[in-house]
């Protein structure tokens, strides 16, 4: 781990492009030595090196857009913030970013190609969250999840027969009670199914759909990916598009965390899965069109409906709801703000329970997704798939709510992530 500030006087080897472009990174505020710093995390984990930078250098990253050299970055920073950073500090920052594979260049491309090859060569996708969000051994995991199940009001989550679930994908320490309520209600659905189609939020990519041929492992064993279905879906949406961002499966938690609950609900028995990452619906927020008006999205929906015919399929939408407060770039949330979030979420949950994908999306679009609902695409697509596979129109699907919570997203209690669980039939 390397820490950089604006008073740096040394520089590393320069093998980078003189006009550096920053890759997508995940900066996290941390405290170091009593001062605020930013940890620069690579979502793809191409390099073991991690950088910690001062707030000033973190702000300078916004100007690493592929059009400026080090001196131009300094000039743009000075113009925007009214203060100067030494060129040598920017030079060292850029060299450190290069060494950590955080710039778009040949070094990062080679590291990504090697990581993808290793991922595809492995017998299965290794759990990324085991040992952190949940125990990494089967006995300890079983105890932990059973504790969540035993703690909730079982009368509110009587097992139902249906075909789908909307599950959180937040970490278990914060979302465990809602997972327990939702998955205890879905236990019959999980045990009856012989195929699970799971669609999760792609937190670090904008590709509409990202597939993988890899099986998914949990501490209970391996959930085999239905590779023939994956291949057929890839043909429907275009193989190049389908696998372009496949490496994101390696680190994405939105599929892993609900799949662990699926495996638990089945008492550790495997089931074939089709793991799909869904990118942002941001373009539909502005163009006035329904997502299903996209030929690509409609091709995906039609292909799934065709491919799961004669299967006992379970559909899983992995998506959290609101992300609001300073942790997500917004103002601190007070009691009134929490009540407003709860009201907005209640309206969205009503659309989910009615199987109304278009109403669900329209409510989010109407306010420009100001609450940062990260489960928009998975929930919408799952509701549409229920219609397509059951021959239902909106309003014919019935859903049942099983849990709702505001999970803390900062130490001050002014940022939250809201989550819910819903079973669908």
C-alpha cells in the first residue's frame, strides 16, 4: 500500500502515456494519521498494489481524462480550485497509478487479459466475499444464516409457492434480517426449481448484459452454470457484447450474495444457474423510451422465455433500493428525509408486487433516479421475464413483501441504503 501527498519530491519510472486516462476506480474515504485520505480501489483487482492519496490528489484525478499531460492537469486543477499542485507531485501520482494498473494503457490491458485467462481457466468462480461478508466454511456459514432465520418473525414469511424473488445484495451484517425474511418465504420456490436465472446489478459496468460460462462456488459447493443456455443467450445478444466485461463477474457481489442464500435454502443441494450482470438503464432515464423498446433487451427477454420452456425455473432479481446521503454525494439524511425515502420505496414495492415493470421504471425515471436505486435493471428485467414466461400482463403477477430496512452507510447515520425482499408468483 502506497500513500501519496502533494509534497512529494521523488518520481517513479515513466512508462505511461503522456496523456493519461484513468480507468474506472472506486475511491473510498479513510482516515490515516488523523487526516482524511482516499483509498483508490480497482474494481477488477488487476494489481495487488493499493494507493492512498490526499484529498487534493484525489480531486486531480478528475482531470486524468486522456486529453492532458501532467502540466495541463496542474493548470486545470489550479483554474478549478484556485490553488496549485507541484507538477512533480502529479508526475509521481501518474507513475504510481500506472504501476497499479489504474490507467488505460498497455500495462493495464495486459494485466486484464491475464486475469481473464486465469478466471476462465479455473474450474469455477471463487467466492469473493467469503470470509468477509459471511463465513468461508460450510458449517460456520450454516450456523450464521440459520441465526438470521431464527431471529425473524416466521409468521410474516410463511413459505410460498411461486416463481421468483427480489432479494437484497447488500452485505449480510447489514441486510441479514431482510435476506432471512425473503428467503425463508422463498424456500419452496428454491427447492422446487431445477434452474435459477439470476440477474444482478453490474456496479462497475454499463454493458446491458454480461454473461459468464463459469460455475459459481459457495462454501456449500459448486452451483453449475447452465452453459448451453448461456451460449444461446450470447448468440441472441451478440457474443462479443455478452462476454466483453466477463471479468467483472470475478469480483461482483450482487450475484454471489443471493446465490449463497439460494444454496442454503436448498440445504446445500446444487442447482443449475444462469448468472447475468445487468448494466445501467441510464439512457432510458432521458430518452423517454421503455427499456423493453430496445431490440437488444427484447431479444434477451424472448431468448430467456424460449430457453426455459419446460424447466422449473426460479427468477432472482438481485437489487437494493435507495442509496442516499453524503456517502453517495447527497446531503445528510434526517428523519424527514428517511420518511420520504420510505414513501418512495413503498410506491416502488407496490409496482413490484403488481408485476408492473413499466410503472416501477416510470416512477424512478420521473424523479431522475434521485434516490440512486441500484436495482433498477435487475428488478425491471425480472418482472418482464415473469410476464414473458407466464404469458401474464402487468397486474397479473402477485407479489408479497417480506422485510424492508434502512441500512446505515456511514458512521454518522446520515447515509442509508434501503433494501426489501419480495416473492413473486
